[in-house]
C-alpha cells in the first residue's frame, strides 16, 4: 500500500513539474513576443528634422509653411532677442519646428508628439514658449506705415496722384472660434459657425500694419474699428494719410470708402467700363482694396489653424491669430515670393456677391462731411483725366 501511495505522489509531482515547465516556457515566449522594438528616438527625430531643414525648398514649405531661409532667420531673431532659449532637452530649431507644424497644419499636440517622439506635456510647454516669443515680436514686425506714397500707387497712372495719400487698406475677416456654450450666440455672425471678427490694416506690399483679434463674430465692422481707434496703443493713422475701407465703415477721418449704390466689384466692370465719375472711382478703389483680401487669403492658406475649429482656450486662439500675422510679416520681409504667395489667389467676389452696398439714412448722416468732400474732389479729378485720355 505504501508503494502505491509513493507511486501516486511521484506521478503527481511529475505532472505538476511538467505543467510548470510548460507555463514557464509559455511566459518566456510571451515576454519575447511582447517586447517592443527598440527605437533610437533622438536619432529618428534628427533624421526627420534634417529632412525638412536640409531637403528641397518646396518640401520645407509644404511641411512648415515657409522656406529654409525664413525659418533660420526666424530662429536667429528669436534667439538674439532672448525670446527662446535652447535647453538640455530641446534645441531652438526643434521648438520652432513644432510650433510651425501645429499652426501650419492644425494638428493636435498628441500627433506632433508622436512625430517628434516627445510627450504631450513637452509639446504643450514649448508651443507656449514659441507663441510668447512670436507675440513679443509684434511691435517689431507689425509697424505703422511711413508717410511716403506706396510704389503700387506712385508707379501707376490709374492711381497717382489721386490716391497719393493712401497708405493701405483695412477690413475684417472671420476666424473660427471655440467658446463656451453660454456665449456662443454672440459669436455667430453671418455664418452658422462661431467666429471671432478680426480687424486688420495692410499695406500694398501685403504686410500687416495692425491686427485686432477677439471681437465676437456678430459684431459690426464699424464697432470693431471704433474700438481699435480709441483703445490705448490701438490703430493709428499717419497725419494727413488714410486707409481704404469698404462701404460698411463709411467715410470718417482717415478712412476713405466707396460710393454706395454704385457698381463696385471688379467683375461688374469686366464687360461694361465705367460710365460716370463715381463708377470710375469705385472701380479703382476696388482694384487697390483687393490687397486686404489677398492678405487674408495668403494668411489662411499658409496657416491652416485659422480655417479650422480650434482646440485650445479662447485667449490662446486670439494669440495664435496675432502670432500668425507676425510670422507672415517676417516671411514677407525675408522671402516674399514663395509658392504659397503664388498660389494664394483670393476670390474677392466671394466676400460679397451683391454688386452694390446700400446704407440707411442714419448711416448717410453719420458719414464725415469733410472726407466725403475729399472723396468727391478725387473722384472729379480722376474722371476728368479719364475722359481726356479717351479723347486723345
């Protein structure tokens, strides 16, 4: 009987050991299968950055929305002004690359973190650092125009001497906004989406001279302009000069608007030349003012974040708009003829399909009499010269 019990115990122990060996072998095999492949993150990150910064010009523009020369010059300016510092964890080049990826393509921090082998926390931290640096450059890159007559006007018989005191154009554009539900009604303008109304002044070489972001999409353009003109450090117009505005602003000190109820948009004159002095004035006014639409078109094409629903706080949304305008001016000063500039053909007519803009009686009364007379003087002189040339 003892021999039977011993045999049974021996058999049981052998079975347990066999099962244990099988389980151990299975666990070991699983460990081998579950082990992730080794990735040299620093090496892969360097290869990716070099492919952008030292590859073809067009690939660089496609990836970071600017050429090599614009990128390295931007890094230099940020470093020399002590706005961005290289850390033991990240170079200045990588910080700026990350920022440009995000605003250029509207990608999430998680996506960029995966591409650069960085944590979301790191991406967010350095995004804010570069954003702050770009905002500091606002006063250096977005400047008031000087008192000289722009080349576009001076070199054209159509515009000179009639618009010799004009320094640029102003207008508002709507940028997608994400705001709390309780205030979304104020941010719904002409479109169903929530937007912020951004006012900008621009010169005829497509550089921004002033940008005001943050107004609700439902706010009227003239209300936004009033705020810009009255706030401390706001929109300044050189003495004796003026900007071209659309009919919504009306004639006021420093703003010259077209005649209302008269043909204005360029497509209306394609087959029918101007028949009177007001139509001629509106045609040339419109030809010059397309610069502001072109500027907005270039800005939104270059920085896709401006044309998509944002995923950060509203304060950051306003700051991003300003930073994009700052970087745009930087590019215009360093490399103004890149492919994005060439491709950004703005359809001005899409902004207002109706050919005429009418105003209420109150708006007529509020127009500045002095600037209405100034517009009439320009209009008469332009029409007289136009008729004389036709008769020659």
